[in-house]
């Protein structure tokens, strides 16, 4: 899974059609459990027109707090409600 930073995030998002972003933190045990599930989904590699239909990436909110702030990530793990924002699939707690 591609690790995004504040330097790479926006260019990566702009250059891919659909990106699933996993916002996580090193201290978040539930985030690590969720990462295992995402790794399994990513391994299935859904394909559309011979390209991945969805690109998976992750952002460590501790290393990229400005990105977390911009997308309203205020607690971890984030899940239960999905939201598409400018081509980014975000999953946030209700």
C-alpha cells in the first residue's frame, strides 16, 4: 500500500481516478487491525480497463496533521460511513 506524505498526497490523489485512503496512526491498535483487512482487499486488486479500479494508500496522521485537518479526521480509527470527496474515498466514524 502506498504511503502518502504531505509532500506526495495531493499529486497522488490528482493522478489517480479513485483512491481509498486509510488514515491511521502508529499508536492506534484498531488501525493496525483494520490495515490487515485493507491489505486483503488490496490484494484482490479489482481491475477496470487493465488498471486497478481503486488505488489504496495510507496517511499517518501523526506525520501529516495538515491532511488530517483538511479532511476532518478528528478520531481514529475511522470507519462506518463512507464519503467521496474530490475522488478520495474517506471512511469516517458516524
